[in-house]
């Protein structure tokens, strides 16, 4: 029984007591007419205590509990329908995800099968936008008359990629550059000189970009370190060189060899070589090899004899 019902019951009891008192008082008055002693009746209307330990209030839940549905992988409209169908409210956000098709649910919060009591509140769902779109080249618009306060367009610096080392055993052609740890050697401009007894001339450039001083020294006569051979197997040791690229066809200004001694960082040395001697008519190619001379290791060029 509720407290309000107890109050009604107590009120009815009090009214009944008052009525009984009035009836008694009325009888006393009637009796007083035939008796000399008056009768006094005292009626109390104090209600009984309202507290009844045997009666407890009953709590009625407003909304029952529910389990969050699993909507991961569902289409957006289907996922929202499942969520709103049990009384919850979907809250949507988006994300690029190459593994989930466009318009489908990537994740949810709370997770599926989570208990919600009472069955109210939000369920966050993340919708896939598919793959990240490819960047679009937007041309930079340069105003014809920029104001002094305009912000200049920042151009990122160009990255310089150091050249790769030449693979061991490579056979280069005239004009090719051999590279090892930023030390470069280039052979170019082979020329056949029939007026000098069948001499062959070619130029070589040596560039020291290693950042430190190097020693370059060997004799051409040492076939192990500097060799010139034709395709018939004949070796040539009568070789002369001159700094620079000018000179007569048949000059002999220096004994053959590579004898720079100290080559400073960043230094470039250009030499012109003459292979003196009669090249056999059947020779079609000359092979020039520099091997194990400071940074230079197995640098080889094959020259077609230009007859």
C-alpha cells in the first residue's frame, strides 16, 4: 500500500471518530435534559502514525536494458536502422580506408553486444570514404603585381643524389665515367694518328670529390696497374702523356705514368695520352685499364680503333 493510500485510510478513521463523538455528545445532551449532571465528551482527531514498516514503495524502471548491435561492415543506412531500431542514436564520422568499401562501417563505439541500461544514448559509427585520393597538381598562381605584404611561394630545395659506384667488371665506352666513392675518371675523344706510325690518342679526366687528399702514383709500364692492350693480345708500354689537351701529334714530353702524388680535395686533372707504336691492321679495339691505383680499381674502357 502506498503512503498516499495510508493517508486516506487514516483520514477516514479520523472522520469516523468525529462522527461517533458527535453521536455520543448528542445522546448526552438528550440525557442531560432528564438529569441534572451534564456529560462532557472530549473528541481527539490526532491521526495514527503514518509510518508502516511493512509497506515498502515499489520502483518501476523507466526503460529496459539492451545490447548494442554489430554494425561493422554494414552499409551506413542499414547500420543506422539497426541502431535506431532498439532506441539508440547513431552518431556518424568518416575516415579514408582502402580496405573497407565506400559507405560501409569501419568501426563502432560502444562495441557490439555491449549492454546499455537504460537503453538510451549514442552509438558512434565511422564510415569509410575508400582510398585516399591521388594528389591533384594545382598550378601556382603568381599575381602580376604582388603586394609587399604577399607571402612568397616556398620551393623545396632540390635533393642532390650522389652518383652510384660503377659495378666491378664493367667495360665502359669512350665518354663514360667510372665512379668509386665520388672519385671520377672519364676517358674521351680517342683519335687515330696514322702520321705518327699508327699512334692512338685519347684524353682522361680525374676528379677528386672524396673530400680529402689522395695520392695517385704508378708507372704505365707496370701492366698490373696501368695497361693498354689491343684485341690481338699485344700490350703497349710506349705511352706518353701531357697535362692539358693541346700539343703536337707525335710529341714526347713526359715518360708514361700516373704520377700526381698529392691530389687535393675537389681538384680536377686533365691529361692527353699517346700510345706510340704500330697498331696491327687486324686490331679493331684497344682496352685501357687502371687497376688498384688509390681509389681507382678495375676502371676499364674499350676503344674502337678509328682508322
